């Protein structure tokens, strides 16, 4: 049985970023599986690369790839599942928060949605950690959602599936565990470093090498 499984949603165009982040994902998980589209796959022969569907930014294909990643994860029966987009990093394992999450719970960076064009009440940035029962519960919810749910916005698709499954969510922001942006730009670096030095371990939006180096130093990761 896999204790900690990490599923990474990525594409070939992000391969350089994936390679930079792989050592961090691997340091905290027993198995890392990369998921990329067939028409823009990652080319990493020494890593488990799950290829499915076509590339898209915000569309039905985006949802389908996330859905299939969850299906594969459910078949592997891990004790915990971490879903990461290619720019999402978990700096350390949140030991104290896992018992609080429980086997049917989820931990991630939660944002309230005020946009009435989306169905869900919130969206959730990766990394997202799922308890063992939550994996199947979210998969079942995805099975019953339309293919184009939330117009293919991945963070909103996961948020809606979690909401539909009535899964308890531990918001990393409320516990000082999260620093998340769509894209961490130079203007965000000081507050990101401050958050990480003060305990934040869920970070989304790391897209370039200089940002990674600065935040990894704050997290006391030497690579």
C-alpha cells in the first residue's frame, strides 16, 4: 500500500518547472505520478507519467484529466493523496493537521467564490491533501458532474466536487499553512517568504527558478 501518493497535473510546456519541483514532491511522498495530455506530454522516461486526453487551459479536457487522475489514485488506495498542479509545492508535511483533517477530509488553500457564473461556493488551490475516504467521495462526485463543470477551471472543479461530496475542508489559510497566488510575482516574494518562515507549507503559483530558490531557502530546503 502507498502511504503518501502525489498526483501532479502538468503538461509538456511546463517540463522545466516539473523537473525543478520533482525533488520536493518526491521528498514528501512515497510515489509521484505525473499526469499530462497526449498531445503535449511530459517526456520523463524515468518517472511514472500518466498520459490522457488533449491539452487545454480551461475546458472539458482539463476536467477529464483531473477526473482520470482521481480515478487512478482511487485504484491505488493510498493512505493520503496530494493533488498538485505543476506550480504547486508542499514544503513540509503538515503533521499536526492530518489528524484534524480525518480520513474523510481535505486540506488545501480555500478561496470564497463570489462569481455567480460558477456553481460552487468556493474554490481550492493545490496542493490539496485528501484523506483515504475522501478520495473515493470526490471521485464519485466528479462522476456525477457534467464534463464542462465550472468551465474547466481546475481549482473550481475540485472545489465543487468537494462541496458536492459534503467533505469537511480544513482551510490552510485559517491555520497559517497556506500562501497561494495564481502566479507568485516579484511583488509577492516578501510576503511569501514571511508566510513560509512562519509555518506556511502549502504554496501555489511557483512558476520560475528564481522564485523557487527564494522560497525554498525560506523553507530551509537545500537543493
